[in-house]
């Protein structure tokens, strides 16, 4: 690799969220990492709304390139961004996330400590007054503590804050292009990564702030969609799901209390509701196609 090649290529898929994208790119423009050591690639996944002037101006300040594709889903959009990338490492970011100033430094330190490994950073809910957004983030925090404890063979990080060496990502074939919607593609690539002999490490100081505003309906829809993604994940792998033990759900319900989260009782209730919506989405995805029309 040329010495002039950037160390990181930040890849951001987006569709129909120009205001969130503008906020994301403003944060990217304020990163403290040397500007000549990273590049930013935004992939517009066939949105009905064009990249508005605010997002375009933020992209210019961030030095971001914008590429366009027909609607195909975030996994394929990330693959498209990877094909445009020149950096040694791909740093995936969602358009509703704002990295803190030293995000890339933290990813770089983790990569130096574990050469060749993929790195999952920490996502923090930026909408603390929104109970639905807080509950969704609490679920991710719980799943990180469960899957990334070191005792399981299937660590999992979300693509809102994930860095993978570009050469190994390309060798692996990128994200599975059969995932047409968000949900499941991040879990699939993490599992394929470790099964191919790769490592995944957690960098809790590589922080991005997540601003996904949810209400009752969008909260249920989000977790219903995640359930559909989980069903698609198992269907593609040709494997039946192995139910988590009862203690998994017990600890999930107790998680807000153990972490002393605000509104513990409501948070626990929403976590239970998320699992019901997830199960409903899973069942819906596995129904015969004719009965879903």
C-alpha cells in the first residue's frame, strides 16, 4: 500500500435522511484525526429525497465523496462504499450517528493492540429523554455484554460503529448481498469473520452518538424488522435457531436495574416488548410467501 493511502475509509450509507446525514458529516468534519489519513464516502442508496444543500455543504466540509446507487439496502451500499475506498481500514458508520472527536484515534489504538482484528466501537444514545431510543440502545448494550463476553464463539457488533481491515473484508466478500433491508447483515458478517479465522475486539472508547428518534410505532417496527432479519439470517445459513436459555431473558429484564438506568421499570417493560416484536417479525418472515401478500 502506498504511503499516501489513507489509514481509514469512513463508509456511510444513507437513504432519505438528509438532516441526519448533515449532522453526521458535521461531526466527521470535526474529527481530530489528521485529515490526510482518512477519507469519507457517502453512499446514497436510491433515496427519494436528494442530498439537500445542508448535507452537501457538510459533505464538502468533511471532504466526503457522495456516490449514488439504485435502492438495494444498507449492506449493499456499504459494499459499494468499500469498492470506492482506498484506506487500509474500513470504518462503517450510520448516517444517524455522530462520532466523537477522537473516534478514529480510539479505533487506531485498538487496531495497533490487535493487528489484523476487526474493531467494534461503542454506540451511545444521544436522545436520553426518549424512552424508546433509550430502550433500543439498552438492548444493544445488553447484547454486547452477552455476545462479546469472551465465552461465546459468535461475537457481534453493529455496523453503526465497526472497523474492518479492507483487504480481509474484500477477501471475505463483504456483506452478504441477499440482505435487502437493515437487520441481520451485521450479525452475519461478524459470524463469517470469526469463522474464517478473524478476530473481533471491543473498543469502548471509540464512541459514536446515536440519534435515532423512536416512538411507540417506530420502536415496534424497528424490532419487528430485526426479527425478520434474524429469520433471514438463519434461513440463509440453513440452520434452525437455538433458543437462548431462560437466564438470557431474565438478565435482559434485570439489565436496567443492574445498570441503574433511568426509568428502570419502563425500560424493562420496553425490553420485553422489543422481544415480542422481534419474535413476531421472525414468525412473519418464515410464513409462506403467499400468506404474506
